[in-house]
C-alpha cells in the first residue's frame, strides 16, 4: 500500500502508472480540492449523500460510464430490467463520463472538444 495526497494518485492514473476505477477517481478529485485532512472532513460533514445512477454503454469500440448530468445521459440505453432514477441533482462537476481506453478509465466532460 502507498499513502500519498489524492493529487498524486490522480497524476499516476493520468500517466497510466496505476489503474483506478471511476468511483475512486471521482472521490479523489473531491479530496484533491483540500489541502488538509481537517478541511476535507469539514467539507464532507456539510455534504448530503445523493445516490448516483450511472449507465454503462459501449461507445466507439470502447466502454463508457455516463453519469446522470452528462448531456447524453437520457439517450444512453439501459440494459433490460435495469432501473435508472431520473430525479438526479444537477451537479457542477465537469466530469460527466468515464471512458475505458487501453485498460485505463479516463474522465471526460461529455462536452464537444474545441
């Protein structure tokens, strides 16, 4: 095991040196905004826990996880029998999907690139 700041793990993931699953990338992104444990804990105490119902979908010969606030969320089909909550909150985080590329999950905004 390795103890380090959240930013270190995100940098290692981006460089392809470690493989992290999307929920870990998401939460490390939240924690990386804080300079101290005390700051992160104070922030966490103010949060309301809201379930997030991502959709898993093939995309351009890859695999994609789409989060409810992604612009394409309503257009991504769900598997038969899968229940998806449609009353998700609006989230201001720029990450709205994860794309599996060459064995690594890459965070993406879901918005057209310039």
